[in-house]
C-alpha cells in the first residue's frame, strides 16, 4: 500500500455527549494539512482517519488515530492542490468498526512565488503581476503599510489592479492562491510605492495670441512638474518642465485650440499621475488688410470696414471695430459698418478680434477721412457788364469743387475748379440757383445751401391805363422777367399814390377826380430790389361827381333837375330810374327837365358827368314820387241790411285808401291799406254816391269817382203765422214799401213750402201743410233781378196736429240767418 504515516497533530476532547449517528466534515485546509471534524459514537474507544487520493481511493496515503474523546483532528504531510477522500471510522476496544463517515476535499494550492512586478497605474492604483498557479480558482493579494493599513483584495488573473490606495505611499504586498480547499500560504512580501497625485490645473489663460499661461496648486512631495501641450489637429506634442506652480508657454499659433495636461515628479525621479486634459484657445490673430469705404443706408452715411479672415482660426471669432470718433460696430464675419458718420471727419480705425481667450492685438491703425462737408458762405458778386462771380469758403479735406448754376429758364452751367470761386455770364431778369459740391477720395459732399440770386427785373412792356371810376385807374402790363412784385406809382401836382402787387395789373384808388396823373410801373424782387429806370405814362382821371342835386316838380308828369358843376369840361346826363324804366335829359350846363312821367311811379333821380377820360360816379340820388293811380275796378257788395263790403283792384303807387258812400239819408267811410273794407250804417233801399281818395307813401293823393250803389230793399217786420181752414196756414208781415214782391219759405224737417206775394201785398197762404213739424220761416223782398235778399231773419214755428188737420201754431222764437 505504500508508505503509511501516522501523525496526530492535536486532539480535541469531546466534552458534550454525542449523537449515536456519526458525521464528518472539513473544518479547514491548507496546502499540506487538513483538519476534520466528526461526531462522537457511543461505545467508540478510538477514531481512525484514512486519507486516499480521489483518483486512487484504494491507495491510502496517510492515517491518523484519535482517542475516544476527540472530535477534531488534523492530517499533515499532504500534497498541495490534491483532491482527497477522508474516511473517519469509530472503533471499539476490539477494533471493530462501529460507524463510518467519509468526506471529500482538496488541499489548498501550493504557496505562490513572490509577486513579479508592481507598477503604478495612477497615484491610487498599483498594477500587480504574478505567476498563475494550476488549480487555483482565484488569488488574494494582501496589502499592508507602515501606518497600520491592512487589506486583502481578491483577484482572478494577472496583472491585477489594486485600487483606492493613498498617493505617494509605500505598501508591502504578498499573494495567496485559492481553490475549493482553501488558500495557500502567503508568498514572500514585496515593497511598492504609489506615485504622486496629478496637479490640479486651476487656471489657464492666453495673455497674448501666441502664449498660454497655466497654473496649479502645489503637489506635496513634488520636486518638479511637467506640462504636455499639443495643438488640436497636430501630431506635435510639446513638453515643458518647471519647479514652479505656473508656466507661460510661448511660441504658439494664434487662434488655435491647445490640449494641455501636467504631472509631478517625486524625489525618486518618478513621474506622477497625469492630470486631466485642459482645453485652452490662444487669442485670435490680429486682423490684417483693413479696408475702409463710405456706404449709404436710408440716406445716412456710414463707414464700411472690412478685413481678411484667417480660415485656420479655431472656434467663433467676434470682431470689434472702433474709431477714435467714438463709433463702434461688431461682426462675426469679415466686415461691419460704423454708423452715422459725419462729413469732414478724420477717423483712426482699428479692428480687434476676440474669442473665449480674449482680444487680439488691435490692427494697424487706418486713418480714413470721410467725404467733405458742403461748402458754406456762398455769395455772388454781380458786375455791370453782366458777369457774376460765385464764391465760397474753402472746405477742409476737399481736393476739388464743382459748382452748378441753374437759370430760371432751365439752362444749366457747370464749373469745375480747385479754387473757391467760379465766374459765369448772367443776365437781368433771371433767377439763378447755385450750389457747390466738394470732392475728395471718399466721395462727394452732401447737398449744401442753395444760393438763390435774382438779377434786377426788366421793365414791363405793353403798359395800358384805363379809368375804372372817378378816383381809380386800372393799369395792366405784360409780366416782366424776374419780377416778383410790381410797384405802381401815380403822381399829380399834389399827391403820390402807390400800389404793390405780384400780378401784372394794379388799381390805383383814391385819386383826385378830373386830374392828370403820371404813372410808372416799377418791377421788383426781394433779392435784387427794384428797377427804377422804367418809363412814365400820363393819364387823366374821370370827371368829378355832380353835387347839390335839386328837384322841382312842375306838374304831375314833369320835373326840373339842377346841380352844381365842378369839372373842367364835361357833359351831364340826368336819369330818373323807376319801375317803367329810365327817363333822361342831357346838357352841358347845370339843369334840365324830365317830362312824361306816369302816375303812381317812384323814381331815383341822379346826374352823371362824362368826358374823354371817362364817366364820373352818379351824383347822390333823390327820390321822386308821382301821384298814385286810381283803382280801375271797385265793387260794393251788401253783406247785411245795414253793412256792405267794398273791394277794388290794385292801384299803382297807392299806399292807403279812403272810400266813401254818400246819400241824402247819410254816408259811410272807411280808411285802409287793404284792397277792401266793411262799411256799416247803410240804410236799406237807398241810392249812394261812391268816391275814393288814393294816397302814396309820401302823402300824394288822387281823387277817384265810381258808379253809384243802391242798397237792397228792407226786410219786412211783424212776421206772423196763422192757422187756416183744413191744412192751410197764412203768413203775414208788415212791409216797408209797396214796390217790391216778397217770397216766403217754410223749411221743416221733412218738407219745405214757398209762396210769393205781389207788390203791395203783405201776406200769402201755404196749403197742405204737414202738421206735427217745426218750421223755419223767412219772408224776404225780391230784388229787381229776381233773387231773394239773403240776410232777412228766420222765425221758428211749431205746427201741431188736431186730428189729421193743422192744430195750434206756436211761435218758438227768432234766429239769425245761417
């Protein structure tokens, strides 16, 4: 069976009573020793452990025997990393097996070789390299330092990372392999030290467009620092060393993005952990090829500034353009416009580029002079020979001038010069508009003041003078060139009359009548004044108005007119104007007669004087009124027995009337402005004479006579109604005369009756009366024409019935005519 080894390492006495059934389990294992645990079996006096490889269970390699009170025992001198089968037997005094228990387990791997390599991955991580062991499922690395730190990390392969360490600290490292049986013995230890932590780059800037400044906080135990910098898009990596905590790196490209990182060096000359990459852009390059020009926008001038763009510049660039005249503009492209520049300004312009790192150096200053200001103080000097010289003040920064002279008729001249004056030929009577522009390399000046100059106007032609009234002359002429205003002057021996107007016509008023005047038309304009060399013209005014008009009415159709004459030589015409036209007479003296004037007319009489110079105003008029006319028709109409209505036709010139009816038995009169009137107190049955007086407004009167008027017959009195035999009634009255016939009318509600009495009779009978009715009874005389007098009164009677005949007749009273 091979060599058998009976080695008992230690015995654990059982103190507590055990269960009858035996069990066994692995308590611990190492690469050469296994410790088993089992339960006690009653009656057992010893326990035997047999060890055989699993691969050769019939070939035990080790034995161990333990006393009856032992429940934990070890087996030594086993081979590492071997799977064994362990059998525990409970034996009695006769060495008979009472119970058996088996368990399988591997020994731990063999002790590892020392760690081969230890490198720092960063300031808190070590990379450990070691040889792998066959049969090991994983490995345990034990980490210790002098400060009492102890930690075991489980790893699965080599190399392995040991993390979360303290920077720049020395550690002792050993390794153990592990399988299902347990762990091996630790390898011989090795010593390793972590590197310095990375510098914390806290500040980066670009002080110039070719440099970057980097700073960081000091790293403990660091004796030197290194910076690594490379340009984005470039393969060149530049390194710089320093013992300071800041560094300015020069010689870089402007407007470029650089990537920077740093690390510290310790006393042992080891490089520490590198910092994170920091991005920093250098300031942009200085703009070049700056060009300036004038541009116009909405009538406002600005300066367009442009420059060359560097296509290799990284990131967005903003450009800032400044002028020493406090103008600025910004752009992200290659141009921008400085707004609202003025004429004649000298601008010193610079362009600065800016990015996130800061501004570049300003560009080379460009001095640009804007377009010149318009010339001022334009003046014109006119010579008698018709030459004009236009002058102006010199303009700063102007290289040349152009003068534009435009005449009122549309013709135009241009004068180019480098001096401050131009000469040209000018004529009277024209308006000239003159403007001057200054020029330089930036362009033309704005429109300046326009000089408006007008030469003396020419004298008017075609002057005509006419008399429009006694004291007014109307002067007309052809408009003259250059004249804006005309001054017309009329003078006689004692006075001067002026008229100013812009039209080629003027009326001079308030002149003396029947006087000779010298008239001059003088053209003027506001700028050049008046032309006083024009020819005078002579004209007489019209005769004076006749005065002190007197009228003398010789008869009803003739009037004599006289006045005071005060003209040198004149013919006088007298006019009487009325509704029927005008009646005139003419004389060279101071009186004349107007005849054949009709009645009822009113006239305005005036006198007018006339001469070769014209006609005077009419004299103050005087009113003349002839006698009023009589009405052609007059009518008298009797309204009641004692009242008449008189009416008449229109009477020319009559304003009021007095109408009279006259008879031996009395008379009646009315006074009115109307064409009719009512007259009372008329006696019936009487013949009247009819006369009228017609009066004018002024009281003149005419007597008028008309055909006589006879009043109607008198109405009867004492009218009575009597019952007669049968159905008859008799009407009775008292008449005022015997020359008239009378008619009787009875009007009832259902029947009407009439009867007529011959002259001299005073009653009449009405037969077949319908009794039981009320009747209106009227008895009236009959006129010679056969009509009934309409204004006689009515009487009211009731006719009763007595059986079928007329009964009692009752008088009910009198009523007026309806």
